[in-house]
C-alpha cells in the first residue's frame, strides 16, 4: 500500500474518530450515559453521523 493510499484510508477514519469523540462528550453532558440500549443507540448515531461528516468534509458525498 502506497503512502497516498494510506492517507486516503486514514483521513476518513481520523475525522470520524474526532467527530465521535466530540459527539460522545456532548451526549454525556446532555444525557449522562444510562443503560446498554442507550449506549448502543448513541454509538450507532455517532458512527453514522461521523461517517457522513467525514464524507462531506472530504467531498465524497457528491
């Protein structure tokens, strides 16, 4: 795998991770983490929105 290919794979993952970390802080502040179903639901929403965010920032959602 070349250097450019590695950057193409890592940048969306990095952006998604940063988004999810920020999202988790906001959710923890607003709701507090309660119960497994809440954690699973919030994790899903965070990953989904983080992926959308990374694609928009990188211009791949067109």
